[in-house]
C-alpha cells in the first residue's frame, strides 16, 4: 500500500503536470509551464524513492545520473532545427520503457487477473510500436535515411498480418501471461512500428511523431494500472489526450486525414519530400533592390519557415524588423500551424530572439490582412504559402490551409535555391511577376539586407 503522504505528494505532482500543460498553450507562460512540469516530475521521483525504498538502489541511481547527464547535454547541444528528432527519441524511450516494465511485471500477473493482463498486453504491444516507430521518424528527420515514403510489394498484406498477429498474441498473453509470449508480442510490435512509419514521408513525419506520442501516453497510463500507480495513470492520460488532439489539429492544418497521412503513400497520395530544382526563369534581386521595396512599404508581413531555423537567422530578422519599425512600417509575423518541423517551432524560435509575442499572429488571425499588405517577406518557407494547396487538386498538399501571401501587392522570397519544399512540388508564386527572389543563406541575406536598408 502507498502511504497517505505519498498519495498526497503524487496528487501535487499530478496538479503540476496539469498546470504545466495548460501553461504550454501560450508562449508567454510556456517557460514557466516547463519548470512547473519538471518540478512535478522531480517531486514524483523523490516520493517514489522514499515510499518504496528500492533494494537495488545503486543501479537505479547510476541510471538516473546517466539519464540526467544525457538530458542536460542534449538540451544544450541540440540545435533548434533538431528538436523534432529529439522529441521523437524521447518519445520512443518512453514507449520502450513502458513496454519493458510491463514485460518485467508479467511474472506478477496471475491468470485470473484479466484486467491487469489486458493492460500488460496493451502496454507491451503499443509501447513497442511507439519505440520502433519513433526510431524510424528520428532517422527520417535526421536524414539518416530517405525522407521519402518507403514502400515495397506486399507491405499492406504484411502490415495487416502483423496487426492480426499482435492481436492474437495479446489474447494469448491475457489467457496465459508468460514472459516468452510477451517477448514475441514485443517483437511483433516493433515490426508494426517500423511498417507504420516507413510509408510516411516529408512534412507528414512530425504529425506521426505526435501520434506516436499519444501512443506512448496511453502505454504509460496502462502501465500505471499494472503497477497500481495513480500518478502514471494521470500523466499517461494527459500525454495521450494531448497527443491525440495535437495529431488531429496538425492533420487539419495540413488539410488531410490521419488515415491518409499514414497510408497515403500506399494509395499514391502522400507527401513525397523534396525533388529536383526547377530551371524556370524567375525575377531575382539583390539586397539593395529588396531594401527599397521594404523601406518604402507601409505594411509588411514576415512569413518564417524551416530555412530560418536552419540558418539560425532569427536574431538578424528581429534586427531587420526593428529597423523597419523605426521607419514607421507596421510589421507582423504570420505563423502557420505546421511551419518548421513541429507545432510552435516558429513561436519558440522567434521568442528566443526576443520578438514580442503580440507580433506573432496565427494563420486564421492574419490571413485577412494580406490583401492590404504592401510586401510579404517569406524567409525559408515554401509549402505554407504555396497556392497549389488551393488550386491544384492533384498536389499532395491540396486542401491544406495556407497563408494568403499571394494576395499581397509584392512578395519577396529568401531562398537558398529553387529546390521545392518538403511537399516536392513547385510553388507557382515563385514565378509570379509580383515576386522577387533573394538567393543565399538566410542569415547572410538578412545581414546584407539590413545594411542596405540603413542606406535607403
């Protein structure tokens, strides 16, 4: 039995998790929310040590020290552009840990404890799916393998057979909770996770990370039932619910169903990833040309994207915006829900550069302003302003809500090259007579642009 004081402590930790999740809904309170959530986790660990008094203390402490060092080093060294990969790894570790705990607890599950056996089977299967699937998403985002969908003849049949095999093994495990059956179930789960993510490519990968995050949350909740730990139940349910809602919101932002995102490549409709650069003529200019357009504008909207993060140009962009504002130019940032590689990526990036929160405007709020905008400056974005999402039914991003940059009087793109974005299709806005392209690294281009603006 858990002592009363420990139960109260767990309740406090659970409240910390709930408050942290609420605080993460706004950039203003996100940092505080993270600290509150971390404090709740530390409190839960301390209470667990004090209440259960584990016999094998030394290896547990060694594992904690290794994990703490890894977390600190990772948080300091991983670049902002690599955060989605880090999230994928953390998520996979959570699912894998839940599956291992359930495997180790199988010896304690009796054949007449049906609910506990069902929870164990669920945790092992779904936790293994989350672990292997997260590893594949990591390798895709890190470009250790192709970001394009990977399919092969017979994949649908093999995938369905694996799911049916997982269900059969789960039923077997519930009726006869043996460790070796659990190991077989875990192996099948690993195979399902790999086959689930392989056909997903391009900009769909972050959405799958969110889905796998929901899977991990559900496995943690189920393992909480197996262990009789209410805090794990609460924390896992929070993560599962948040991951599910986020997956749905991201899918809606892409104008796609979750089913199409997961299995679109098999049916020929998934996002395919970047292809070759176009050789069609475009209007390009130098920093001085772009500086004149910006310097004499009354209203400018900035559209940031992944290229801004790659170039680490957010501080230079902020300096450029401040120079424009000092001239009386009204400037806002238009934030698309899936700009970058994960929700909130651009918000965090710009907040790091001390950009005021009131300048960050979401798509639904700012889309009506493009018609009255003199210049739109697109920095490292492509698909989120691609009119093909509205005009080309055959395009993989067709139906995705986009920022209405094409409605502005002038559009400026800062791009490294003419290579398409993650969707692997050309952006007709690049060839519009109202569009000017400034080629080069975003930070270098913005630095030259700022210098030129000061002479206008």
